[in-house]
């Protein structure tokens, strides 16, 4: 394959990554016309249209999507080679692109990695906040921090810690509806449902003896966002099941009350997810270690 073709493939991938020719032009300090010419030449060589272009938008064709995924893999391999060489010199540097849900990004990723970034000024944190699971290949993600139960076998997931969840409610809500002292008392209460759960109105609890019980509650509100789930609880819409790290301050300040402390919710896990790579760049390894240490400290 010609070297010029490889360059055009890289330019095509960067245009798609940045979302437009103008954005890629600014990021790469190349003329928009040069990028457009490179993509057009690539389409001519392949005899297929890769992009649908309008004056306001740019989108991949079906063939373009398939081709882009392979171009991204090529770029990732080249970037990894460079990072490993830099890392061989003992330097943690370069862009570190991390994907996380909004609550995880704000409560875990940023506070965990801020000291690392200050220690290594050549490390550039690039945090993609998205409450949906992102495609790590096409969006060039180095590391994804996820919570829950993972099923994607095409990725490498390392469990950092169990996700400790608690049942809470506001003092105002408890004044109106009473404080539940046992799981049976929950039947008279409302729950703020988390829409991502299969059964958002159901709680499963287990005590120290291993006895478990499942309670179905009426819903006081629904949301698909963990921060909004906490805010609903603060406003007195009902009981809420939340990760403990999301409500530490609210519990300390008395804005929320911990309920049924002798019963546990079946917590999931917090995972560091990477693409299948035999070696990780030093920046990724350092980030995983920092996040792991931070989670252990706040759990």
C-alpha cells in the first residue's frame, strides 16, 4: 500500500473524529481544502462514497462507517506505538481520552486524575461525559469507567471495586411517610425509580445472615440520570437507591437520611474498560491505578 494512501486514511479518520472538515482543520492546523481533497481522492481510489456532505452536516455512509472503523484501528495502533516508546523513557504524557457517565466523571474520574495531571504536566486529560455506553473504537477512547454489570465480551474490563449502594430519603419525606424500620415497612413508601434498571420499582435487600427479600414499591418519580435521582430524593419525591459516593456530603449534612443500615443492596461493580491490547500505555496504567486508589478511599 502506498504511504500517501495511509496518510489519506489517517486524515479521513480525523475528519470523522472531529465531526467536520473545519473542526479537523483547526485541530490539525491543515487547510480545509487539503482535507477535503484527501477524502475525495480516497473515495476516487476506493470507488465508493465514504461521506455524505451537506453545507451544514457530515455523515458516514454504510461503507464509510466500516472503513472508518479500520482507519481508527490503524491510528490507535500508531498512537500506541508512540506512547509505548515515550513510556519506555519513563514519561507519562499525551492525550488521555476517558469516557464516563456524568456522575462518575464528576465524582470519581476528575478528582482521582486531577493530582496525576498536576504531577505530569505533559498529560492532557480529555474526558468524554456520556450517560450512554460509547463505542471506544470509533471515538478513540483510551479508557472507559463504567458501573453496573458488563456484558460486552469484545472489551477488556478490570473490576476496580464493588459499587456500594445505599437507600436514602430526605428528612421532609420521612416526616410525612415515616421511617421504615424493616423491609416490610417499605410497602407504604414511594421509590424514585432509576430507568436503566430492568425493574426500577423493585428493591432487593439482604441482611447480615444472608436472608434476602424483594419489595415492590410505588413510584414517586423516574429518571435515567444518577445525579437527578439524588436531586429527586432531596426534593422529597421518595426513597432512592444511590451509590454511596454520590451522597456522602448530603448524609453528613443531614440533607438525606440512611435507611435500613443493617440491610444491603446488591451492588454492582465499577470497572476500568479498555480495548483488547496486550500492552497498555503508561498514561492508561497510571490512570487506572489512580482511579482505583481513589475509589477505595471513598467507599
